[in-house]
């Protein structure tokens, strides 16, 4: 059996990692530069960040491939090397994970950056193909599962799911971002998300990014009420960021203890994987792991 599914079947609560982008910015990534470029140009910075999450107690770390589709990499000098970038990202994550024998790697797959017709210029078929290319490369690089994350529209999410499923049998997690309280940017509701993707065969359904920790709790409650006992993935921001004018970086006000307290709430509501998105440092993850692993076996 797949290692990720095997762990879930034991009843274990798994801790995911923290943020990629906001932490890389603190480590020197310039605004506007694709993080995926670092996979080729400065792999050590990616490796060091991933290792810091492993050391903090993450059971799952994500690849640095959120913008790793050929479409999204139009702003990268490595667009013509898209499969290689994804394979190497997976290999870097695997290397970081090797510090502990039980750490899993999730292949991150984020939005392509434009909408599918009739809302935007893209054809569904080309979006499906670009996600299939990414999923195949991540699978070739050795990930344990695929994470379709920060989604906001059914059209793109379904294209990603179908593209991934066409090239690999790896477990797929679907995670939406609800930046309008309990609605996505396109007005999608949590109850409709979990109905659709649980029926399509997602291993977990969940939410990441978003706004406040309280709003994330409301999203999780809607998921749980709609599909009781279906396993959930929950990875919120460390609150709503405010801009620091001097550093030109977002500042997140939710500390490690805040994230830990809310992670326990999410677990009580049915989350099987908890972690942090934007603003979450290794310190946040360590606090989450400290409290959550005490609840690691479901009774």
C-alpha cells in the first residue's frame, strides 16, 4: 500500500510543513522571482528550508513546485525545462525527508495563473495537459502523494485532478482557498467542493491559505457537516498579512501557540493532516506538532 494511505489507515494525525514563499522571501528570494528558479539556481536554500520543517516535526513536506506547471512557468527562465524542474524539486524534498525515515513528500500543484473558458482564455484540454505533465514529473521524482492546492474554481481543479489521474495512481489531495470567508474567489462553497472531489476519488479534501483562523474553522465545520468522517487536509495562513513597508514583506500576527490551538480544533472536527500556509515558520510547525502528535491516534 502507498505509504501515505497506510499512515492514514492507522488513524494517525499527520503534520504538514509551513510556508514556502514567505520563508524563502525571508531567506533572500526577491519579489517577483519564481521560487521554482531556485531549484536549479540555488537548490541548497530549498533543501535547508525543507530540512528545517523536518526538524520541526513535519510528517509531510511539500515540493517547491506550486508554480511548476509549464503555463505558470512562463515567467521563469526554465520554462523549457519544466519536467526537469519538477523532478529535481521532488528529489530535493526526498533528500530533506531522508533525515527521518517516516517523512512523506507531497507534490505541490498550484493554479496555472489564468482562468478556463468561459471565464478566461484557456481551454480545459490544455490545462489538463499541463497538470498531467507536472504530475508525471513529480511522480517520477518520487513523491508519495499529489496536492492540488490553493484552488478556487471547479474548472481548473477538475482539470488538474483529471490530468494527474491520467498519469499516476498516487493519492490526490484537493485543497481549496477560501479568501471570501467561507467562499472561494469564484464563489465556490466548501460543501460543494467536498461532495465533488470525494466522489471523484480524492484521498483527502481540505483548505489552505485563506483569511483568518476563525474562518478556516467555519470552512472545516462545513466540510465535516457535509461529509462526516471524510478525512480533511487543513493548512491555513498565520492570519491575514499586513505589509511591512520597509521590507516589502507580509507580516503575519498569528504566533506558534495560536496555530497550535486552532490545529487542535481542526483535528477535533475531522482534520487528518494539519499544517500552515503563508506566514508559518518552522517554529509554528513545531508548536503544531507538539500538541497534535499527542492526539495522533484516533480512538
